[in-house]
């Protein structure tokens, strides 16, 4: 299993503003554990999967933030 996490912090006070995470599991046979190259391949597959999950979460969060900002900007321009 692999897990990755990305933290968003406000500078300079270093306050945590959000986190994104991803995780994945790679499945192989027990005989694969005897082969270091197979173990490495399984580890890399799990890491790649976790990173892909994190990237998908980042895109989803970015769209939500842009939508929220767009709504806020639209409201501000109507107030003018």
C-alpha cells in the first residue's frame, strides 16, 4: 500500500489550510515476494496509483475553488 499527502499552508504563519491525499494498493502473488524486481514493480504501481488519486483530488478541489471564486467575483461585480 502507498499513501501520498499534499498540504496547503498559509505563509508566513504556517497555518494549515487544507490537505489532499491519495492511496492505492498493488496486488501480486506470494511468489512475487521472492523476486526483488517484482516487489519493486508492485511498490511502484502502488505509488503511481496513489499519486494518480491525489492528482484527481487536486483537480476536483481546484474546480471547486475556481467555481467558488467565480461566484464570489460575480457577486462583487454586481455590487458595483
